[in-house]
């Protein structure tokens, strides 16, 4: 019988430090394009929402394992 892998408790999880400059360079345009489509082509709103999404992600960076996934999941609500 195989042992079930232990899942760390929430307070035991560690997150690595994220390079938000690199993260924005790599994922920012994709987030913008997604929000541009979601807002029916309103570039001004998509730009503001992209900035807000990354600002909120930065504010919660110590508790987020995958910032890009968090942005898409959180902003899709």
C-alpha cells in the first residue's frame, strides 16, 4: 500500500519571492488582452484593470504561489 503524501498546513506553506518586473514583462500583455476582450475593447478600462490586478497581486505576493494564475482566477470572478 502506498502512503498518501502529506499536504502542508496553510501556515507551513512557503512561497518564493516573485520578480514582478519580469512577471509583468512576460504576462502583462496577455492579461491586458484578456481584459481588453472582456471589456469589449475598452482599452482605458483594460489598462486600468491590468494595473490594478498587478498591484493587488504585489500586495498579496507573500501568500500567492503562482501570481499569473491568481490574477486570471481572481479577476475572472
